[in-house]
C-alpha cells in the first residue's frame, strides 16, 4: 500500500476542544474526523456489547448453546470423537477448538467442556468424560493433559443430519473453515439443560428441565398451536434439576413461565429420622442446584460454633458414589424440626433461584415465556426437516437421473457398445452417446464408467429395482415438502424417539406450598398419577408412585417395604390418584380432608411424615380409615361402617369445607371405631364382611341419611369376638376379592348372596381355618384390576386380581403370598377400583 493511500485510510478521532495538536496531525497527512467523545464511546461500546451478547454470553433459543459450547461439539463431531470411538485427551480437544473455531483462552474452552461433562451441572450431560472433572463439593477438575472425553450419545442428537445442509454455516475467524451458526438440535436443549450467563447490561438464567416432559410439551405445541401456558404447565410443572431437591414455586414459578422472569426457592430433600436411642437425626439426601456441599457444611459448622444454632451435636458427611447423605445429629432435648427451620433460613439448605429466560433469536436478545421458547424451537425443527428433505430430494433426483441413463444404455446395450467402439477416444464416445440417446453429460459419464459385470441379467434387474425405489422416495420427499402437516408429524415422531430413548424420571419434586395463592390451581402443576397411600400404626403417612410396586405372580414372596429395623408397621394402605381428595377418619369419629398430592413422598423403606404434623390429631387420636373422592362425587352419599357393625349414611357435601382441625363425621359408641367408607346412591347395593367370614348384602335405599353427629344404625349383628373388616359396593361385571391373614385369597360372585335387610347376621363368604386365618378385608375387582398387598413385616406384592381363582363361599382360597415365619397379611388395596 502506498504512503498516500495509508494516510488516506488512517482515521483518528479527536475532541476538538481537548486536542490542540490537530494542526500537527494535518501537517503529517493524517485524515482527521472530528467527533464528540460521547458519541464515539456510545458507538464503540455498543459494538462491544453486541459482540458479547450475541457472540459469547447468551444461548441461541434454537439449540440452547453459546458459541463456545457449539464449537466444542462441532469440533468433536468433525473429528469423529463420538460415543462409539475411544476417548481422546481434553488437551487435544481444546487445541482443536482454539485452533480452528474459538481464538480465545484455553481456560475458558476447557471450563465450558468440563461443565458439559458434569452430571450435577447439566440435566443431560453432552460430553462423556474420563478422569476428574470436579465434584459437587467444589473440587477443581484435573488439568486437561490428564482428562479424556468424547461425545455422549445424546449429544449426537444435537448434531444429527448436520452433514445434510440442515443449518447455515459461516466462515471461522480466519476463513479457513466453516462453522455452524446453530445445530440441528433434535431435542430442546435450552430448556433441558438450561443456561446461565452475564452479558453487557443483561443476564440469563434458565433452569434445566426434564427431557421427556419438555419433548412432550414441544409436541403439544406443534399439535395445538393455541395451547395455553396453564395447559403447558400440566406437562412441564417446573424445572428438573440434576441435583434433585424440592421446588417451592408459587407466584414466582408462574411468573417465570408466563413473563420469562420470576424467582423460586429450592429446598434440600430432608427427612428427620429417629435412632434406636431415641435421638433424632436430620438426614439430607439432596441439595439445591449449584450449591457447593462442602461450603454448605462449613457454614452449618460455623453457625454451631458461633452458637447461632444450638442443639446440633455432630455433622457427618456420608456421601459416596451412590449419592448424597449428610447426617446432622440432634442433641437429646433439642427439637429437630425447629433446627431444620433455622437451617433453611440461615444456610443454603434452601436457596432462592432467579429465573430470566433470555436468549438469542434472529441475532437479537429477547426474554421468552415458556410457550415462546417451545414455539421457536418447533419452528427451527421444521426448518431442519425441510432442509434435510430438500437435500435428500436433490440427492435422490441426481441418482434417479443416472439410473435412467444406465437403464437406457442397458436397453440398447448392443448399439451403445457399437457407438463406443466406433469412437476414437472417450470424449468422442461421450459426445456420441449424448447425441444418439439424448443423454446428459453426467449420464454419459456413468455409462462409460460402468463395469462389464453390470451387463449380467441380475445386475440389470438391480438397476431397474433401484430406479423404482428412488422414484418412490422422490415422490415421498416431494409430498413431505408439499405438506406442512407431514413435516410437523416427522418432527413429533423424531422427538418422541429421543424422549423414549433418553428420557428419565423427574428428579426434582414440585411442592404445592404457595401455589394455592397463585392464579393457577395447584393441580395445574401436578400430574394426575396413580399412587399408594400408607399409614403406619405410629401414625406416619406417605405416598408412593404405583410403579414402586412391581408385578409378581401369585404365591411370590413380595418385596421389602418399610424397614424392619423400626418397631413400626403399616396399618392402612389405599390406592388413589394424586388429584383425589383424601378423607382421614379417626377413631373418635372425626374426619380430616386434604389433597393426595399434599402428602409427603417417601421411599418404601421410610416411614414418611407424622400425621400429627399434617392434620390436627389429638394425643389419643389416630386414623382408622381412609376414603378418596373427586369433585364429581360430591352429590353422592357416604356409607360409614364401624368395627362393631353399625352403619351410617351421610351426604358427602356435608364435608365440603373441612379444615385441618377436622369435624365430626359420626358419633361413635364406646369401644367402637370407624373401619370402612364407601360412596353410595339409592340404586346401589353394598356388602359388609366380618373377620370371621360372614357377609351381609344390603340395599342402599334401605339406609336413611343422617346428620354428622348421629351414631348410625345396626348394619350387621356380630358375635362378641367378631368385627367388621370389609365393605364392598356391588358393581356389574365385578367380583368380591377376599384376603385372609395367612396369605390366602379368592374371588367370589356377588350373586351368591341374596339381598337382605340390615340387622341380620349374614351368610358365610369364607371358611376360616388355621391354614388361612381370619379375613383381613375385601374389595370389588374387575378383570383389569390389580391388588397390592402388604404384610405386618412390610413385604409387599402386586398381582392381577383375576389371576386368583373364583371359588365358592366356603372355600379357603389359594395362596397369594409366601409369608415368612410369624408374618401375616396386614392390608391390601385395589388398583383401578372406582
């Protein structure tokens, strides 16, 4: 470049008032543009800000990745460092990324790579690491010369079909390579793995979500573009953090999903256990997302040493590869619940998590609500499918064009050979073939390159068959491009495949605390799923997912439930749905009502939570019966049956506004308590069953409704040593299912019992012997129903009801469960019972 041109293109900015040497600059041939320094600063800073916002700190709404993460995944895919290949040194990966795509510091690239390995940072890790990649205790990862990595299988779904021109590419920093502007992203990574970053004047903090739930939400948006956010929240009730925990949402969670900004609280999963010596232990098994466990425990220790929290005797970290377990031992006279509340308030056992769903769309930052994110992702996937289909169509049409040329040549093979032999050289042969058979240059080249073995009849037929297949493929691809509905269905199908292959159960529990006060119902955020409610003799309650109980054949030994280390055992078991209302009837005739999803979730081995901490039971009061109902049942009546055979009919709507303090449901006689409850109408017939094998069938219209304080009337006359154990409503096409103490059971038909008035002694329904023992209870079962049975030692078994034989009234039954020594059946519940 000449000196004159250099001076002409050199630009310096001056503030005229503050630069007296402009004249000198002009003398030296420098072109000077006078500007205000404020304007220059604004322009320069805006350019810097947009570079950080778009090119570094914020994720793209389509693939959920920042440029550095996208470049790492692309570089690893380009070098075939995939899940089916050996691990490679992270130093090699970092060098590849820096050298070809990301000319920044190696530390920032390695840090981004490490985060994609950590299963406590990402809900679905994208890179499979080998070596030390840090820990939830804040340990630093090993240097990249020691660690190795390769792509996770699921990460390949983000890169799927990238070779088919499904996304646009741009030159890298030195124009030597092309890099993708976005990945095809065959799952909604922005919501699944979340993102956080600080740009210039703005920041993003998007929490991770469950893969299967998020995919289901995308499919729902595609199939119903008018879907509302409340409907989406029934599918995606909230974030799903890799470290699990409990989300306390309320208005903040709703706000985050409707406006893109909100705040939630994440609470550790904690249980208060009682040791054999009577001392209580606070056991922490899950901690909030992005909380350093080591720092958390140090903070608790400092609070104890500074006497800000008193009553803690010891803190043990028993965490291992299987998971977190921190034991906080409580002193003898201290209250564990009070200490736990102090820990929630003063430590990161509970944290506030701010949500700002800020991402890049069309090179501009935007705050999205959840539907907008799902819609933007769905639009991206449609574009990917269209571009892929067009690529496949172009390829198929090129192949069809060649095959058509080969077909023409094979149909005229003698003449083709004659033309070729008559030509002086290949170019002339090519030209003559094009003229003689109206072929294109590509077709002529293919004919000249064809090997002689293709002239066999078998090879000729292969070409004809392939041409037909390619033509059918072309027609199908054109049909896809012509019909947006087919494009959408392909998107849904491929998403469903990813969800089925890589989806896992939700880790984070959504608490209904504070949700009631929001504009949404709590049920809008909670799936309506089958559960089993269990209550122990010591009045601890819990709910368990139905799949906790695996199906077995009759006669099996079952699986262990409540830990045998405890002196407590299961007393009551009831199948329900999470949206059901639960009525707890107590031994003094009171009833308490709450939603099933308000009950604590616990493992098979855990006792759960004390009922006295949930409902206001008196010191000498305990729950003796449980009943479930729905809003649509409110016009029905309830039939209450006591242990001594008294029955009472009462309108269900009498209990429409029951509070935690409870209300009277029945006036019980001394020594009697409520055993069973059933919803009935006048048209119904019910049967009452006694422990010693007697049953009475009664018509519903023969029982008059009474008020809440009434004691009821005689339903069935019992001997002094007998008691009621069962109540079943007659249902067309169903049988009575009977279970006895020693693990025997049978089915028998309602038709074997004639309807009689109340007050009778009943007919035999079970032959009670030393072999089978007394009756434990009964239920109505249909052909699709299942039984979950629990023993006094906590063993459970789940079987199909109709796997059990239908026998006569006096039969003993068949063995359902193989009991251990000194064990007996405690209770059972029917799955599917309405």
